[in-house]
């Protein structure tokens, strides 16, 4: 029997199909099947987007990988994706080399800008989904997920090893869900996690420490601005900033009540999206952001600005048209 478990009630809206499924009482192992072509994949649930050079690459349910070479004007599916698992995150280090992660601990890699992908890792013995992936270069990267799963590679993903994390303060084991990994301009690593926690590593992932935001709401995303500011956001519009490399944090007014699902920084500008159709924006030094709410109150899951300045929004209903 397959039992569907959602990674927290709040996260159910953000990762609608990233439900952790655990198989019990079955004798037939799950087989990872290739993704297949869809008539109109732009209306499928999409969860993350990245830029591969001039190309835009978005990922989502059923192993869908969408490519756009005209700034978001049109999209097509990748030619070859060896897994139909829900893909939750995608990251590129250059125009060619990228990685995507998702359900069943799947890690996919591409060396041709997302046209074709290879399967680097999966674990069908237990569905411990991965929620985020980050590479500092073409060789060294990390992926994070459910129940403090932290994976590290030093060879471009050909091999992945599980990294052991210390337990959070007051806990006996590391069992927090890790939602988003990113780095600041100095190379310090950060992981936005549940229960208001941020993990930080200042030695390239060798050791990790916990920072508490003072609020127990889960943190789903984070980014670093060019001037050294570090931002994390999550449940109910909570937004925090550090100006000292993660030593101390202060709450920022996001001007929204929708849970923040994605943050990006460009120069001194920080923008984000969230549930209930909220789009937020502010400078890296502002104590209050501005927000607008889409009339459709769409559950927004990802955001990127095309080089033309066009705003591309992802949602549980696919790519949204401009308002």
C-alpha cells in the first residue's frame, strides 16, 4: 500500500506534488521511469527556474523540464529526461552544466544546457525527496532535502556522499527538513530550514552550525545580494536579513502575508514570490519591501527575470501570463 505524506501542512501548497511517499507492504520495487512528452507542459505544476546562459530552464511535476530560448516567449520540453519524478529545484553553473533534484532522491545532470539529462542518483527504498541543489563550480556541489538529508559531491555528481549534520539546539538528532541551499559572495553556505532555522557553513560544508530566526515558521528560500546581505523567507511572509555574514538576523517587513517560496537578488535589488499571488520587491538595505498581489491569488512557486526585463512567474498551474 502506498501512503501519501505531505511535508507539513504549509508546504503542501508550495510543493503540491512533492509529497513524500513511503512504500510499505509491497514486494515490487519502484522503477524510475523516463519522463514523457506532454501536449501542453506549460500548464503543469512548475517549482523552480534557472538561467543557463541565455536559456531559461524550468522544472516541475512528472519530470517536466521546459526550455525557452526567446526570453520566455515560447517553451519546449527537454529531449531526454530519465525520470518522471517531481523535480523541485534546478541549478546551473554555466550555460551547459546543470543539475535538477526531486522526489525519490533523484539527481539529474545535464552538460548541454538542459537538452538531455542523465540520472546520477535515486533511492527508491524510501522517498526522501530533495528540495534544493547548489554548485559552487562544475565539480563541487550539495543537495538538501527531507529529514536533514545533505548530499555532497566533489566530482560533478558522478558520486554523492551523505554528510552528517549535528543535531539542532535542544534536539537529540538532526531531523529538520532542509528546503533551500545557497551561498553568499564569500562562499559561505546557508540552508533555509524548518522551524525558523538557518544552517551555516564557513568551511565549504565541512562543519555546520544553526542560527535561529526567533520564529518557528519554516523558511523555504534564501538568497544573497551583491553587497553582502543575506535573506531568508518563508511561512506567512516572514523575511529576515543578515548584514554580518549570518551572525545576527533581523526581521524585514515583506508587506505580504503569503508564504514566500522564492527569493532572487540582482545587484542591490531583492525580489520574491509567494502563495496567494504575492510578488515582493525591495533594496538590499530596505527595512520594508513593497508587495503587489495578483488578482488570481495564484500559488507562485518561482520567479526569474528574462534579460529583456520580462517577468516570468511559475505556479502550481504552470507558467503564468503577465497581468
